[in-house]
C-alpha cells in the first residue's frame, strides 16, 4: 500500500513559467524523496515600472510517496 503526501511550494524565474516550474521541481527533489507529480495551482507575473514582465511565479502542489518505516 502506498501513502502519499502533498505539499505546496512557490517558485520564481525571470525567464518563464516553464523555467519556474523546472526550478521548483529541481529544488523539491533535493529535499523530498519519491516525488511523483506536481499540479500547477496558480501562475502570476510581476510587472516592472517599464510595463514589462520582470518575474514569473508558480504555486504548485507536489505529491511524493511516504517511505514505509516498518519491515
């Protein structure tokens, strides 16, 4: 039987939403083991004074399997 946990993380990038997602997943897998999937909950951009996008942000729900501690 597998048991999973879901945690919400935010990630940003000056390049794109896709890059923000990649950065978030890469960072999550450094701390969390057995990452299975991610659901992009929200996307947001920060706009600079020049009217151009300066940062892309995603909030995502990351699902990972919990390890079985019993033998």
